[in-house]
């Protein structure tokens, strides 16, 4: 793990104001240009002439020559700072809200050690003391791919902590995404199941 940088959960939140969001969040089968979502972030931008389009339950990049690219993140450029990759990971999940394959990641659900401390203080954290930090992290893997990892906490029918891994291409912001349940506890039960990852 090279050039590791730790973030708080605030780094994933949009930090620029946009006047209008795309209007069709609840209608995933209407053609919609969602490029404006990129403008919420200070360190990433659209490539000149490119767009990000939602259509028929899919999200894709469109080049200035109107060629469709399956990975919407191919339309993104940035300053290549660790923060730019954190913002790109967050933007990826915003894009996917307009897809039938959305990832269920809401930036408000991202946790860090301070958030967990507060959840625990108010009795809303059932997993006890964490043996490792759950702060969002950036690093380069052994093949020099930028990687962003963060965790989200959900309380629906059960309490769940999920781990989200974003592995970017060596050049650009196209990424592969993987998520898995990292901790799970059924409500009203004392026992819980942990899947403890120790590599980061």
C-alpha cells in the first residue's frame, strides 16, 4: 500500500453548489443528461464534449463524437489528487442512483471513526469497539491503481456495515467497484457476525 491517505466522511460529500439536479431520479427509463452531478465536486470535471447519460435503466458516458462508453466514469477527468479519487468514488454512486443497478450507497451513510464514536455515544452502534479504523482511505495498490475504500452503516431490518472498494484504472477515473457485508447484526439480538478485513 503506497501513498496512503486517510479521510473523514466529509470528503465524500459534494462541496460545490449546483442550482439544478437532474429531474428524473424516480424515472429510470427516461433519457436524462446527468453530467451536472460532476459539477458538485471541486477536484473532478467532465472531459471536453463528453456527457454522462441515463437511459433505459443504464448510465453511460458519451463522447463528443456520440460514441457510447459503458463505464460512465470514463467521462471524468481530475487533478489526480487523493481527494479527486474520493470525490470520483462518491460521484460514481450518485450516477448510479439513476440506474436500475444502483449501489445503495448514500454519502450520508459513510462512516468514519468519529461518526462511529458518536453513534456509540447515543446508543446507536451495536458492534462494540472496532479493532481497526473505518475511516475512508486512499492508496495505490501493487499495480499502481488508485484505490478508495470506505464503509457505510445501515439500519433497516438489520444493522449492517458494508465495505466498498473502488479500484481505478492506472490512467483516468474509470473504475471497478466491489462491495461486501463487513458486519451484520439482526435487530433485537445480542450476537453479531463480523467479517474482519485486516489488509487496510
